[in-house]
C-alpha cells in the first residue's frame, strides 16, 4: 500500500503522460507492518 504525502498541484504536471519514463521513488519507513 502506497500513501503519497504530496502530489503535484500544477495542472500541466498532473496532465502529463509518464508513459515510457523511468520512475524514481524515495521514502522511508518500515518494511514490516
């Protein structure tokens, strides 16, 4: 389960297509629940 804490607010960023792009994920926390 992924719970984002921030999302882009600008309309042009929200409407971009990220097909064929490499995602970058950063975070911290527990791997066990």
